[in-house]
C-alpha cells in the first residue's frame, strides 16, 4: 500500500477502546496523537473486523483504491494523484469518507463528509481551499463510480467506452459542524447573518457538485462570506471543460446525521444542529464558545463574571432556532436531516401511546437554593440532550414532612408530563403567581425580589431559564388585620349546649343525663 507512506512522520498513539457498551472486549486503535479519544471509538466502529485498527492502514485501503481508478476522460495528463490530497485532508480532520467507503461495500452509496469549521482561517472562510477540496472529493467519487460500474452490473469493462452521461449520482457530499463554523467566523446561529452564511455555503457546495452535469446549481444568495458566485462559476472540472454538453455524473449534497464519521472528525454538532451546551463532556469550554467570546471581546474569566452577575454573555440556542435554520436551508441541497422534534401530530400519537422521552445517563441542568419569606427551597433541574427541561425536583428543606412530600410529588408529576411531551409553557401558565404560604422576599436569586409562593418562584425561574421569557414579580398584598378567632363547636350550637349544661347544674348532674337519654333514639 503506497498510501501508507503518506502517514510517515506523523506521531501516533494507541488506545484500547470498546465499541459495544455491553461487551468488555477491547480493540487496539492507533491514530494520530493530536486526535481525541472519541475519534478512536469512531474508527473502531467504522473499520471492519475485530482485530487491531491502524488509521494509516485503514485509510490506505480506500486511498489506494481511488488512486488505482483511471482518471476521467479529458483530465490533463499532468494531474497529480488524488490520494495524497485525500490523506492530508483526513489527517487535518477536514474530510472523512462515509461508512460505505470504510467498509468497502459496493452496494451502498459512497460519499464524503466535510467539516465546515476546519475551513476557517484567521476568522475568515477559506473559500478557495474549500472549493478545491470539494472538487477533489467530487473527482474521487466519479472515478469510483466509473471503476465500480462494471462490478455492479456484472458486465465486462469496455476499453472504448461511449460518451454517455451517467444517470445515477456518483455519490454523496455531506456538510457537518455548521454551528462551529458560524462561531469561528463570528456569527450567531440564530441570526439573520448566520442563516445567510449557511445558505451561501450550502448553495456553493451544491453548485460545485453539479458543475459539468445536466443539473443546474441553486442561486448563491449574498452573505457575510463575500461574493461566491464567481468562485462557483470557475469550479467547472477540467474533465468537462472541453465539452459543450454536460458529461459528468451528478453528486448529491446535504447535511450529515449523527454517526461515527462525525465522531471521527471531532465535530461539535452534527450537520446543521446547533450547539446547545457551551461546555464539553469533561467540563471544558468548547472551541465554538471560545470563538464567540473572542468575537465579542470577552475572555473566559470576564464572561464568568458577567454570568455570576446575572447577565448571560452567550444566550442559549432554542430548538426553534434549529427549526428556522432547517427551513432556511431547505431546497439548497438534495438531502436534509429530519428535525429532532417531531410534528404536533406525531407528538400527540406518542402521548396516546404513552411513550416517554428518556433522559440521558449524564444529565445537565442547574441547582438553585433560595429562601422565600425566610423559608428555604432547594431546586434542581435535569435536561434532555437538546437542552430542554426534562425533570425538576423541589425540596423545601425546613418545612414539615407533609409540605416536603407535596412539593416533591408536584415536581415528579411535572417531570412525568415533560417527559411525555407536555409543554413547559402550560405548566408555567398554570402555576406562576399562585398565592399561598410561604410567600415574601426572595433571597439568593438576584433576578427576583418577591414571590407569592414557592411554586410561583419555581415556575417563573423555569420560564426565564428554559423559555427565555422572564416574568415580573407579583404585586405584594397589603397586610390586613388578623382574622378573628375561629368559632368553636360550643359556639355553633350554643342554645342546645347551654340548655344541657343548665340541666346538669339544676339536677346536680342527674337531670341533664336523663334529658340527654330522652333525646337518644335507637336507629336500626
């Protein structure tokens, strides 16, 4: 394998990883030392077999296969082989083939995945480098299609093949890590400029993939990335530059879905999914978070100070922003991943079947300890993978056993509703501004000063944290006069009781007893 020489001089390390959580069998994986541990697990799941895995060996298999394919008709004779460029792009974690190429499965559609965040240099989109890399991938996929056409049809190869336009697509080109790409160039995911940049990149990818084919690319809209239309017009492959009619096979484009290839590329968010958490699983800040803070002129310590003062320097991304981005990119590529949140009809069908949404094993959330009118309240939340609320625990630490039990039951009931698809806004509308003790001044939370009850405080806090809709404090009621003492049973039937008491006094305790016995009746 000559492609193994491309990895000469690259520092490697070997890890023992498991691909099945129910199986303790480990597999030795050798990969570049700069790559993350998650990439080792992804490579172990992509590589066929059960023995040790070396990235240089596995990559050399498909790189040598592509180099062995004949160039497309019309390709200049001095064109260098594609293998070295593909190996370099894989080493930099800019591209990676899909599972069909790793597993050498001729029945599946071959394709490549591009990590958009890897094509940002000094805060700017490296568009020339992106188009060049995309052209190399398209050329490789078309060569594979020409080489495997005879294998799929079972026919003998023709040395003088007629000039016929291939009808089937040559493969797939999928984009990933869109949110990290927007963060690297200083744009927010849920912004007009961010959606415009995403539209321009998607349209540019489709235009380059369809250059020289019977299909026309979409119009590239203006965006903060600059003028990309001329760049797409110059991306016509040399194999089709000398032909008046399109002769190349089309290549389909889209955004990736969660899978092992995204883990191999060390993406922060698969496809066009937004990054919901600013931290990694190990507690460190994500690179996208650091990039957004840098473009805002903030350092991590200054951002922490703002967060402690009650000002969030990076507002969280809502699921609605994901839906807006999905709608903005619709029609610019051939494939779009499904939205994680189903439609209302599907939610209703799941609710009727009683299928709960499971919480992840490692849950995120926040813990809040406050005092309302001098009464302590301990509140803890747990979130789903997309950052939405999935569970709440309410514990009034110094109240009676009955009060604690009722509050804990309320939290469990709300949690069950959230996990079965009930909207948080319905709970907030029902329980916010409820009035009962304990009520009063809020201590420990600078965002609120008064709460009419512990339940009122809890659900107004959830509204601000998860719905991005802060609610004002309830008006404080003036202190009224104390209610008179409650009526005792003796006061309710005073005439009868007084008469009985007089009878006891007059008859020295006997006449009253006889009078009471006269009023008793035997009921059968």
